[in-house]
């Protein structure tokens, strides 16, 4: 019992569900993490090929089998006509509007791109992009309504 005396004991209950805002925020943070990994792999001259488990059905036997497949990660960045790197943050298939009428970030180098992705990840974790995520999420949901 002496070991427990040095600890702060509290009555607590773990939340089983995550709020929709926190879930969307975590989704964006995971996608930003994939973009950071993709950029760092390209900088090192490597190929970024994350694996994921997929369930497929064998056409001859009809048996369902789980296989490990390469996940395709689409780049959120491109080089514009001026030779600068543009970065557009996506939530699903929608591009987030980061400021009024602005949907991309212009960067000079790959190092700035990685730094900008880290800054965006921190901003998403802090909740600074929640309004933009909510707008994009609403637009995505509207596409599924009959």
C-alpha cells in the first residue's frame, strides 16, 4: 500500500465514443502524417508504399481472403508554372479553403513543404482547422443524400 500513497488516485471513466469533431480532426491529422511520410521518403530518394489489409473474394472458389496490399497515397502538392511548390490540404475529395478565396500554400522548397505539413498537423491538432473540416465534411455528406 505504500507504493500507492505516492500516486494521485482519481475516479474516472473512459469515453467509449469520440466526438464527431475529434474524429474528423484525427482523420485529417492521419492524412497529414501520410503526406509528411511521403515527402520525407521522396526527399531521401525512396518510395513510400504503406501497406494495408484488404479482403478480396477469389472468383473461382468464392472464398474471401485477407491480403496485404500497397495503399495508394495521392500527393497533395505540385509544382506550379513559376517553379514553386503548391500544397492544397484535402479532406476526402474536397480541398480545404484555408483562408477566404485561398486553397493552397505556395512554398519554395521541399524542406519548406515538410515544415508546412508539420505546421498544418499542429494546427489541426489544436483545432484551428475545425471550421474548414466541418465545411468540407458537410459538402462530402451532401453528395451521399438522395
